[in-house]
């Protein structure tokens, strides 16, 4: 019997982020006053304090900032996936995104590795971001 993987909450600002991905485009909050991108989403800009924001498309390119490799599934739905990497990608817009890894074995990860973000549909309502090598 297969156990379904947990999905992110679609409530509040977290839900706004996942709804912004619904058309298959990576989007982040961007301050409407100073243009600063921010993630995770929040009510005020850390640069200027403004509450004005819009969801702006990201180029979806950056580099690996750090990662961890999971060797023991802490949820039964991930048991068949171990070992798997969770990476923090620093995107060109200046935000950092925590996501899974595609098209590269975890032992081949390296700091500064150029990556691109791809979105995968995991349910009718949710697309999840994953990093893959930019030359893949």
C-alpha cells in the first residue's frame, strides 16, 4: 500500500506562493515600491518596509548555496526515495529557495553548481519546485 506524500498548506502567504505557481511559472513576491524580491513570502518588505507587493516571474536560475542528504525517511511516503537531497538555491533575483533535486545524484552536488528550477505537478492544485543542473 502506497502512502501519499504530504502536500504544502494552501493557506495564508504560503498558499499564495503555491497558487502563484499554478500556471507553471516560478513567481516570488516583489516589493511594488523598491523592487526587492522576497521569499518566503511576507507581509512587509525587509528592504523598505512597504506592504505593497506583486507576484513577479523569476528567471528560475541560480546556484546551489547548500544542501543536505537524507538517508532515513522520516515519513513513510519518502521511504522509496532515500537517499535524496534537499538543496537551498540562491537565485539570481537574490532569494533563496529550498527544494528537491532532479537529474543529479546527491553525491555529485557541489557549492556554486549552476541550477535551474523546474516545476512538477504533484496534485490538481499543487506544483512543486525542484532544482536540476542548468546544463541538463
